[in-house]
C-alpha cells in the first residue's frame, strides 16, 4: 500500500463520494476510482459499498479507515518534524477554540503571538470543547481548548482559565431584582442555548436531569452577539461566562445556586509530534495565561 492510495481512500470514505474526493484532491474521478479498485484487488477485500447516491465503508473498510487515518497523521507528523528542523521561518499553528474563548480571551494572545512571530500562520477552528477534544483524539487538531474535567489519558491538558458560568436576563425581566437563581427556577424560563457540544449546553442537560424537568428552549445558536440581543430584548434567558459580559450589553447577570465554575485548559495529544511552531505557541500561551484566570 502507498500513502497516495490511503489518502484517496480516506477522502472517499470521509466525503462519501468519488466525485467529491477527486475534486478535493485535485485529481480526475476515474483515476481515484481506479486507485480504490486496485487497492481492493491488492487486499482481496471489498472496502466500499457503492450505490447510486452514496459510497459507504464496508466492515473491512472501517478497519482500514482507522489504520489509514493514523498512518496519514504519522506521515504528516514526520513531514512537520523534518520541516521544523529548518527553524521558525515558516509554519502553521492550528488550534481549536470555543467561541467565547475565541471572541473574548484569545484575541490579545493571538495578536501578541503574531506580533512576536510574524512569519508563522495561525489557523483557528471554532468548535465546542467536546468537538475540540474529539478532533484532538482523532489527530485532526494539534492544539485545542477543552474542559479540564474528564480529560482522556491520551491528552495532556494544562489549565489556562477559570471563570463562573452565570445566568443572564434582560434588565426589564423580574429576575433582574435577584442576585442568584436556583437551577429549578432557571429551567422554568424560556431559554436561549448554545448548541450541543458546548459546555453551556451540557450544564443545562445536567440540571435538567437532576431536576427532572424538560427545558423550554426558544433559540439555539452559537453566535454570542445574537444570544445577547435575544436576551436583552427579553425573549429568553441564557448562560454566559463572566468574561463575556460587557457594561453596554443591557443584561443582568445572576449566579447559579449552587454556582457553576468552568476551568478550561490547553490540550494536545500525549503521543503526537508537535511542530516547532506549535511548541512555541503552546509555550507562549501557557507563559501568558498564568495570571489571566
């Protein structure tokens, strides 16, 4: 087997289409079909199940897919290792950051890093902490921000931020006369929630189970300005980290009773090679986050 064959096989498996895979890789569709057919002949097994609309993995194809993605990542790590020997004249830092951290915590860090290392590129992926954790485990990300609780053994995680998760309502809402809110009382209101995969959504799921209540969800969005606008107009209440609340937001914040505190950390795979660019970014973030919690 060649890496070229595996790369084409993985693309077809992920996209579910020979045409889409060929377009992504910049090769002709008949060529990629011939590559997969030859790979199946070499292995004497059927890797893909083909129908008119979609291509899917066979049971044997699932096994090869798991090994192929690991091999391709190892090949990428090896290439990065060789490139890093040239120094920090070039390179890309790829990191997954949830929207609140990306909008309110990381901008000064990213700008300071770019100012110090202008030759390096930054690629920021906006995703919830659960998805970031999964992408790290799958080798799709080099660095990521995750919740520090229940970190898999395959990851290393260094805390960089601790903040309180607050309930938020409009200044005209009767709740604005309170400084705290019980979990049950919170669930009695119409809610504006982040989508699944975000810590804030997980908190609501947790207290809903504890209180044996079904949350009344009016809106679901990951757009923080939209959440603030909806809440300020009293179409629902929501949860936001303390760092997100600004003086001009026209919102009132309440602590939960009992309160919720969120600790986030910078994580990376324990067994993965990090390029010098990623190593330098990791060192920079950890050194500059010691006093920012």
